C-alpha cells in the first residue's frame, strides 16, 4: 500500500483487524521494520489521540517521529497552481511537500474541513496537495472528508466486542454547539459498508450526510425506532451537509442517555462534550467503549504504517 488516505485503501479488512489485534498483544513485534525510517506528522488542527497514538504506533515499529503543528507554526500554504502569491500565503504546497519529503519516509497529515466552501473541502486541497507533490507516502490523520484511522480503530473495537454473526450498529447524530466536520461519520459509514452488520443511520431531517457515501444504508429519522435492538450505538455530531457547515439546531432530545441506549454498547471517537452529546451516566457506565476505541487508535495506526513500510 502506497498511501492510507481512505478506508477504501484497506485491501482486506478482516486480515487488517486480525493483524491489529495481534499487534495489540505484541506491540513491538515488528520493531525492526521502521528502523532508520522517519515519519513527519503535520498537524493543521488540534489533536490529542491522533497525535499521541500515531507517534506511539510509529515508535512501536521502531520509527523516528517528528511532529509539527503546521497550522500554528508553519508558513501559510498556497494550494492553487498558477496563483500570483502577493496576498497572505507565504509558501506553495509544491515546495513544502517536496521539502518535507526530504526529511522523512512517510508524512502524516491532519487537515480538517474548513466548512466554508464545500467544493474546496471535497477537493481535499491539503492532503491531495501533499499527495501530488510529496515523494513519500501519505497517512491521513483526518482530512476534510474522512478519518480512516478512526474508522479502523472503530472496526477493531467492534470486532473485539461483538459476539453476534450480524450485529445491529446504529450511527446516531447528537447536538453540539460548534459546527463539526463530516469526516468521522463519513469514514464510519464507509467502514460499515465493508462489514456484515445491520446498519442504521439516524439523524434529524436536514442533517443528511453526502448521499454518495450513505448510498445503500438505511436512514431512519425516528431515533427511538432506529435504536431498537441495537448492539452498538455510535454517536457523533456533524453540521449540515446540504446547507454546508451550518448548525440547523441543537435539539437536546438527540443527546444519548442510558434509557435510549438500552443494553447496547456506546461508541464515540472523542473528544466528547459530556451531557451535550451523551449523558455522564453512559460515559461512566461499563457499556461505554470510548477509552478502548482510543486505545485501538494505536493499533489502527500501527497496522496502516506497517502496510506502508512493507511497501517502501
Ligand atoms: C473533530 C471532528 O468532529 O471532526 C475531531 C474528531 C476526531 N471534533 C471536534 O472538533 C470536536
Ligand atoms: N478521535 C480523534 O481523532 O481524536 P483527536 O482529535 O484528539 O486526535
């Protein structure tokens, strides 16, 4: 595998999940693989889990790690070709990507959707700009439209906690005071397409995700109905996709409670706002898988990096 940009880069999900669970048992088993290899992690946005788990994964594989908060410390980048750069942008991605490539063997990039311009977000300017001009593989650490490392950690967590042949998995929208990207939900939906699950998406009308991504999935606007007999409930906020990046409302009736969850397991990518997205009682119960999901970020990153390193 050259790059890990989307869950569609996974050639065989079951074998990746099995290998990740094996890596979890023996994290340093492939410590020689990354010897004399360096990964540079460029953060255009904040992070806790991605930053630490991806470093941890690289260290487990014997790599050296350089982290840069590009968003606050790098030069502001231009991504459009042929621009007369007489405005605020200091450096073109053409130079930046080639320069960073000289310092490392893999580049990890986090660059969220700005939620202002749908077309620009869907063009994935940052990650595609680097992909085009870098001479080393690219690892997606959450781009405008996807968060494939999170979705892979979610798949690992599901595999570890599932005991049914076809569990019911519900993706449920929840309110949030800030406009959030669609990336986590998009990649989770794509991941569910790769699994043998009874999958239902529930959200208030107006919060439809990109129909190209949800194609084939069941969408149920009645949250209670969607949650009936659920085995896993994945809760996430996202802003409107149709009225791009807008908060239509913050209906508190969509907050996940123990009552609504029933006997299902609760999942969320974190960071989570307590008592807005989900009640304390859910997060503090043993039905919550969120800490294990975050733990599995290390092994998701480790399996993705292992595949990249094996192909260098
Ligand atoms: C981000 C999002 O929703 O995409 C990152 C989640 C991993 N969340 C926030 O900005 C709160
Ligand atoms: N889930 C996740 O990607 O968390 P961070 O934004 O803290 O990296």
